[in-house]
């Protein structure tokens, strides 16, 4: 920090207070929101922190002027939070900022118009980000991380304020998305349900009136929830919506959407091309796609094993594991095509021993009984049309469309 005089410190603090007062007086939302963005590391706020460290009488400046003193419950803890942030004491940063947030929410509730909505968004964002920083610091000191849970409770209060009638309700989806981020981080995704019900069943909400940014984020997180619940048609709809409306310049966000949309598409029989996987650095799915194309269960199992940690962390491992039935379907289809080329009249009769030999060639050791179980499952799931001649150990395939397409239906459908 370069040398700072007492006079310069006084000037910086007074400038902040004047900006705050003017923003409220003239309802300047753009100027107002910048006054709360601690984690933006703006030069203005960091230089203010230096001034506050030198000038110990900031509270007097606030209380001696009616334009400032009426907002002292917001500004005083904000100044304290800013000083702790500059010192990288994120636990105390969060504690002080939480007081600012509560005081701001009370004021926001009393303002009739939604002019300060963007400032509220900044505060909601900062509450989440500062809580995450505080929890990491607590954990590194051997203490129990608890701030993010508290941030979730505060944001629920904000959601309740926005979920009424009037112009403020368009902010409800932004707060919902921040809540989703908290719940996913904490592993308490079941808490998303009550918020989703409020958004999707309340008549006061028209989804299309929300900003595009918030709609994309909302559909991304609700799509992920549908993946966890194995509701793949709904997941496909929500994640496809998010992908279609995502800003094409935001490649990191597109990658996040595709990370979940690709396994959903695979589960309903739609394969991505390799260029897409390369462009968005999702080559973990490359061998899984190849396994489906070739009908190669060995390649699928190897791909799942090679990237097991990544798939597990992403929450898509179980989705990908269930694709094995489709791989077996394609293996049987390849055998059927080869037999049809050799003897069209007998192509529909597939001996289980032939499938056993094909699997052995792929270094997968299965006996006839195990293969029979797989064939039974393929028929049951309508991936293969046909029946068993149990005594002769032959699968008799339908002569018309023996391998139905999924047509958007997941393998798990009955």
C-alpha cells in the first residue's frame, strides 16, 4: 500500500458515502450495485479499505449526516466486512456482510419499485461466494464449515420477499439459481424441490418473463436434478433448453451443460460427434460413444473404469453404466447383420453360443445362462423384438424391425 494521508483517507470514505446517498436519492441501480461487490476486487473498494484502515472515525462521518445515518445498519458492517476482506479474513468478512445483507433486505422490502434489484443480486451473489470462502477457511483451520448453510437460509428469506406480485418478482429466479448452487455444493439437493414448486406452480410467475441468463441457469440445474432422478426425457428437455439459449460465446457454460446432456442423449440413443467432444474438452465420453457404435461392452467397461472418478463426481456414472444394455443390443445386431449376409433365411435365429463366442473374442467371459439373462432383459426393455427357444438356446428375432429405435425413450423405460 502506497503512502496515504489522513486527508486522502477522509476523501475516499466521503466519496463512497456520497455515492451511496446519491444512488438511493436518484434510484441509480447501476451505481448502487457496484458499492457492494466485494469479491470483484474493484480498485475503488480496495482503496476504500485502505482508507478505513487509516481513518478510525468513519462511524462519526456516517452518523453526523442524515443522508448516511439512516443507512448506518447497512454501511457500518459493510465497511467492517471490506476491511476484513482486504486482510483475507473471510470468516469475519462473511459475518459482517451478513449483517449488511439483512439490513439491506429490510430496506429493499420497503422500497415500492424494483430499482435496487441489481444491487440485491450483487448482495445475494456475494453472500454465497463469501460463505464459500469462509467455509474453506474454517475447514483449513480444523473448524466446522457452517456459513454456506446460513447463506442458504438468508437467501430463502430473500426469495420469500421476491415471490410476491409486482415488478420485484422477476428477481426470484436469480435467487433461486443461487440457492441451487448452494444446495448442490452442500449436497442437499432435495431442498431444491420446495423452491421449484414455488416457481413452476405459482400463477404469479410467467417463466418467459424472467431474464434469459436466469432461465438458462434454472433449466441447467433442474435438468441436473432430473438426471439424478433418472427422469431422462425431462432432463433432455431442460438441458436442451439451456443449451439452445446459452450464449454461444460462453463456452465454459456450454461445456457444463453438455457434461450432463451428453449422457442423457446417450441414454436415449443419440450419439454426439467427435468434433463436439473435442471442441468442449469432453473426451471422457469418446470411448463410450465408440463402444455404442461398435457394440463393444469391453470398451465401455474400460472407459467407465478409466474415468470413474470424473463420472462419479459429475453424478453421471450410473447413467452411463446403464448404457451397457444398448451396447449389447448393438453387438447382437452386428451378429444378426453378419448372419443375414451369409444366410438371409436363418438370420433371425441367433444362437446364444455365437454371442458367447463374440464376447470371448472381446475378452469378456460369460456362459450361455448369463447371455440368456441379457437377451431376456433386451427383449423385456423392447431393445430387441423376439422370443426364446429355451431348449435349443436360440433367440428368435422378429422378421420385422427386430431392433427398435429408442425414439427418445430411455433404456430404463418399460
